[in-house]
């Protein structure tokens, strides 16, 4: 099978029939499976998926459906879709008709002929609210580029194409669907490209993500950055900052004591140690340093029992 098209959907019943017809028109000449993942819809989306699966499809196409018992989120839907995908190239796209399936053949060509592991869509002319989506999204993508080192304009575009190996070797969880290119890069799939894609206004239904996406997105980015740098060796992070903190506190303490002794010996006036602001700073720094160290030891114990502590991406063996 050439392609698996994974479509996460949450209350998108009106869009689905048009979406399927549009995909079938755009993918003539390919063999493909559509995997609709119903993320706990309550608007009859599943009944529509059942009808679509029952219809005689385009030549060489199959329709599968996965239905969650409740709403888990887009990442969970993609995770199940990735696990089920059998095509050589795996496509993800939104169900709301905002992404155009006409872009898929070119993305597939980029993977097959130009050797990309992952091709991400770039909604160059984004058809969403300028103030609540487009502007924050620019800022968010700038931050993501700086942190991840991946030069994508639109990291979180729903329309993406992957080599099958990529989706079978990454694990999307929580709300990490925003950072799949980063997950792929960390798993060793470094050839990541992008293609400007057409973007349509939402025709039916409403957007499922509010402004909190940017706060959550930023926190998730920090977590991924931390995990990719120090996830396997937390002591290197906590130990380094712990030593620095402790040293700062130690130097201050020595200074306070020496200064007092010198003043005493010379018969000059001197303050009680606890009357000086520096004393409290020194105390704080030493205590923080020890706590950072403890966090490092705890982190090492967690890392030691993590199931993926020895999971590597072996590319070839002879
Ligand atoms: N979606 C989902 N589960 C959720 C939220 C969204 O499967 O909990 C799907 C949604 O149905 C759509 C895609 O994820 O197919 C993108 O969502 P949406 O169009 O609301 O995002 P936006 O385009 O506004 O960024
Ligand atoms: Mg949308």
C-alpha cells in the first residue's frame, strides 16, 4: 500500500463526506487507506464514518475507523492512527476541510525522490483569526525554531507526510502533536522539509483549540527540550546547577567568616554575622545547592528505571 491517510476528528460530521470525496479525487493513481480516528465525537461523526466505510470507494482505497470511548485529544488520535498505519508513506491531515489533499502528491514525491523523512505543510496564507491565531502562532513558531533548531515556519501544521519508519519509531503523547518534527529529529530522523500549502477557512463546526494552546504549547516545548538534553542524564543538569549554587554559597560564607575574624583581630568594629544580608543569601544558596543535588539523584533513579533508557535507533547492521 502506498499511503495511509490518518484523519483525527472530533465533532466534524458535516465535513467528512466532502473530505473523503476530495481525497479520492486528489489521490488517483495511489493505493491508500483512510484511517478516521473519532476522538469521542458526540455529533454523529462515527455514524458518518461507518457510512463512508460501507460505500464502494475509489479504486485501490480502503476506509478504516477507530472510535475512542471518550475525547482524549489530537495526540492520542494520532498515536492510534500511527499504530494502525500500513502504508509506506503516512499522511496526517485535519478533518475540517482546512487542509487540502491536493498537496499530498507533491509531499509524497519529496519523500520518495528527495529523500525527506518528514515533510510538513506550511500554511503560508493562514485563513484563521489574525489576532487570536495567526499572530501568536508566528511567535510560537519563532520560539520553536530557536529551541528545536528545526527550520520550519509552521511546526504544528496538521498536514504532514512521513516515511512509515518515522511514525513507528516516535511516541506522541499528551499534547505533543505540536512537536512531532522535534520528536522525529530526536529519534534520528533529521531530514525534515516543508511545503507551502493552501489553507481554507473552516467551513463547518468550530475550532477545538483556544488560546490556552499557546501556554500549554510553550510548556510542552520546555519539557521536550529538557528531556531531549537531559532526560537520560538528569544529574548533569541538576548536579551542575547544584555545584554552582553551592560554590556561590560557600564563597560567601568564607568571606563572612574571614571578614569578621580580620576585623576582630585588628580591633575594628564588626557586626554580628546574622545582621548581614549576605548571611541570608549564603544560607539560601547553600540550601538550594543541596536541594538541586537531591533532585539530580532522584532524577537519576527515575531515569535508571525508565523503560526507554536503552532504546536506540539502529539504522543498519551488517
Ligand atoms: N481534534 C481531535 N481531538 C481534539 C481536538 C481536535 O481529533 O480533542 C481534531 C479536529 O477534529 C481537527 C483537528 O484535530 O480535525 C484540528 O483541530 P482544529 O481544526 O479545531 O484546530 P485549528 O485548525 O483550529 O488549529
Ligand atoms: Mg482547523
